[in-house]
């Protein structure tokens, strides 16, 4: 599906490993999404709630694919357990995420756009041509592992949401007060 002719500053197609993780002390953790392909390791800094949102969006995508394409082999749990490669050297902080599916290749892609501020400190439109972007292309099995690990990492910190005070459970958490703060995820 070559309708997206965008050029990506980082294009890991396909990834050998993709993982969401966090470094630092609870309450002060830095969350990141990291893809690896050969010698290329690309780490993107994200907010905790956006890692959570990405995992939920990808789980929904996997479920929709299984309904839409009943002949697809299930996204097996392979216990890939990819570990992030340290030190974490972030390429950029994420301002926008897109997820999608390549039916011909049976691959899921995640596209992240960088948070770039102009001279006035205003966010540059992530869809403008000069905002760095990264694409990670992964199997459905890799994506399932990514999601399960991401939700564990998100819930491993403080048990209650700092915004709304509700407990964050393993199945994700929709915070009523995070509207307007979350990174948009585009299907």
C-alpha cells in the first residue's frame, strides 16, 4: 500500500524488536518506545499516558484485524521478551502517533511524529513536512508482546492515576481528566 510516500527520518521496516519501557524512579520515570533493526536503535520519549493509549489502540487494532480477517493466524505469544538497549539515547519526544496495518504483508506499523517547537515556543504542526518522524513496522506477535509489556510497565509505578485518583489496572485506564493532554492517536 504505497499511498504513504512520506519519507521517515527513521524507518525500521521491519523491526527485529520493539519495546516500550521506562527508566528512572517511580513517579519520575521517563517512558520511551524503542525499535531495533540490525545496528539501528531508535528510542522515542513518550508520556506514561501515551504509552498506555498506544497499547490500547494497538490491542483494539489487533482485535479488529482478527474479526475482519478470520483466516489470519492468531498473533501468538512467543515470549519474545525484548529488552530495551541501554543507554537510552532519545531521537525525539513524540507529539503524534499513527497506527495502521499492511494487509499484503500482514504487518502493523506505528508512525511517530516529533514534538518540535518554533522560535515562539509553539508546537509545530506534526503534519508539516519538516517534522522528524519514525516508522516501526512489526509483526502482530511483536505488537501483542509490546502491548502486554507496555501495560505492565505503565501499571508498575504508582497504583493510582495522578490526574483522577482512580487506580490504574492492568487492562488500561481511561482517565476522565486527561482530555486535551493526551497525544492524538490516528487510525
